[in-house]
C-alpha cells in the first residue's frame, strides 16, 4: 500500500506517519527529512556534488521556500528505488505542487490520501513551539493547547523531553529549526495555500481520501487514522 499524507506545515504529517508506518509494515518517506540529511552531510558519502547540492537545498529550506520541482523529483526517485520502499510507503511532504502530483503518477501508484484537517492559527502556534533534536531529528513540542475554535475543541498537550533541552533518544541538543520561526512559518503557510492546496483538488475523484482531524493528542489521532485505513483497505 502506498499513501500520501497531506496537510499544511505544522499539521503533524511526520508525527502521524511515524506512528502509522510501523503498524502497517511500510516506510515513511519524507522529502524534508531526505533534504535535511543531505544538508547535514549524512545522506550518502561526502562528495563535492553533495556539498553543492546541500548548499542549494539549504538556501531554499532556511527561507521556507519550495525546492524546484525537477530537483525534488530526481531525489525522490532515488529514494523510492531503494528496496525498503517496495513494501509500501507513506509519502510525507510530497507532492507539494500540481506539477509534482502529475509526475508522481509516473513513478508510483498511490492507493489513498491521508488528508489532515487542522486550524491554521493552531498550526502556527504548534510549529513555532516545535523543538527538534539536532542529532537524530526526533521532534518535541512545548505548546500546551486546550481551547475551542469554531465549535471544535483542540486538545494538544506538549510533547516534552524528560530533561529540558535534551533529546530522550540520543542525548542530542534540542533546537528550533530555522524554518520553525514564526515569520517563516507564516510564509510557509502562504506558499501552502497558493501552491500545495491545489494538489488536493487535483486528486479529488481520482484517489480515495481518508480524512484525519488533528485536534487531539497525536497517539489518538494516529490510532483513529490507522483504524480507518484498516477498515477501508484491509477489511479488518
Ligand atoms: P518539511 O519537513 O516537509 O516541512 O520540508 C522542509 C522544507 O523542505 C520545505 O520547507 C521545503 O523547502 C523543502 N521541501 C520538502 N519537500 C518539498 C517538496 N515536495 N517540494 C519542494 N520543496 C520541498
């Protein structure tokens, strides 16, 4: 099974995908993570090609701008050619433009879109409160949200490390990513509304949608999404 997890920046795509994938025995393929690992120099072996690629990717990512379609598609194809991807994937962060959506149809067959519905104000707060491990990429969140907007109660407790500022998994330092700063988050949402939201329209009627409502703690949201996937695709 191949899925796309789709939603605005900060809606928790990575958080949900990393909980759902192991339960289905499929892999989480996140273009943002692929790019960050190249930037960090830990992607493939260090070569001058990688160094210039890393510099190019970083210049887009730090501003919250989109990496050009041709480059994203080339790097994604390399990732999907790996044997681990053959059992199924949740694609996170791709497609982000209609051009990427069109290209995807030539690369892999998608069974459904996991579409995250979330309030944009809450997302700005969540993403700018996100802290990421500088070493292993584990994500934490210091925002404690419990309020009602348009009749929907959002209950999103913080995801704190055991020791403030230190990653539970590897002891790395927790940082605020450059693209999690509030002004950059607002720019990313603007880009999402203009360039990525049309991707949903593109897929409507072509691929089944599974709606995810991101107004509860991640474990509960992921559990509900998983139940829905199993019911609709595995008949269990
Ligand atoms: P993410 O972790 O998905 O928020 O991605 C971080 C950054 O990587 C984005 O702000 C973009 O600069 C870049 N990026 C990730 N995926 C794509 C994509 N499909 N198309 C263009 N840029 C991307």
